[in-house]
C-alpha cells in the first residue's frame, strides 16, 4: 500500500494567500512566499496552489507569479486556476509546476484532459472536482471556483472523469470547505469506489482525527487541508506523526 501524502492547499489572489468558508467570505491569511517557507519546515509531501480569481473570471494564468513562488518551493508543486489549454499546461510545467490541476475546463472541455494526458503523461494531470448538495439533497458539480452550478450529478460526472484517465482527482466538498468539522466521508467513500485513480480528499478537515476517521473508511492517496493549518496550532508534520501512531503509512524523515 502506498504511503498517504499530506498535501496542504494554498488559495491565492495575486501574492495574497486567502481562506474562506464554503467558497465565500475570503480573507487574507498571509503572503505566498511566507507560507511556502513555513511549509518547507514542516515536511509537507506536496503543495497545491489554486488561483481563485483566475478560476472565477476566466483570467489568464499568471505564469510570472507561479515562476516566482516556484523558486521558493522545494517540494512537489501542483498549480490550478484558469488553465484552459495545452499551452497553459506546457508553460506551467516549464516555470516550475510538477502537476497541473484542471477543474472548470475539464468540465467544459473533456478533450483537454485526454489530449494533455496523451502529451504530458497522466502523472502530471490532476482533475479538480468541486461539488455541493442541491435542493434535492444530491451532490451537484460546480465550476468557476464554486460560483456556477452545472446541474450535473457528482457521481455521474466522476464516471466521465474516470474515462479521461487523469493521474489523480481532487474532490472538494463546498459544503464542508472551511468549516473544520470533518471531511464528507460518505461521498468520498463512494467516489473512491467509482474512480480507478488516486483521490485527494479536500474540504472540512479540522483536526488529525478527521484524517484518521476518513482513512479508516477509504484509502485516499492524499489528504488536503487548509484552514486547520492557518487557524490552529496543528501542522502537516503533526498530522503525519498522529497518523503513524494510529497505524497509517506516511512519509516521515
């Protein structure tokens, strides 16, 4: 069994790192370079960076900004937000990204995923999926940083994602995001049964026990968290030590 990766997610708007709740009420929590330096000391396995403004407004990817902060990042780096073409992916990989995460344009243009997997290999192509419960209580896929409903049911969409053969899928519950009340375990378990690719769990983690609770139910490839690292004394290294003490395999130096 592969070791579980601890992968903080960093949401940014220009050079400011931001965090909200349920994809709303964004507030500044730091500077990108400062956050990278802090995580570098805490044995994170990877970092995920999402440009929330690019995702919402169809803004072009800020390659110069990614190039600048990638120079300070000495762990694998996944970058998402506004990626809409093979050219975008190629430029991001050249300026320092190890992987790219594509959400909105994976939904709007599935061929982009197929073509990018063919050109670059599945190992560096990640599909991001954001979802929220609708009035009928079903999980509905959202795009553009959670601002646009698609009317597509989550599990049906995941069947399509599976056929695109990405290297990994990031699943984020908008309802759980920023609440620190725990992952959406029931949905993640079912999603993992549908997908034949590694899954990164995202949205709602508030403590180390939440991580263990999910892993007892399903084999996630990685656990993402954001608010608990920004707003509590808990750290990625602390998460690893806790999980190891509870019998889960993690990377520890």
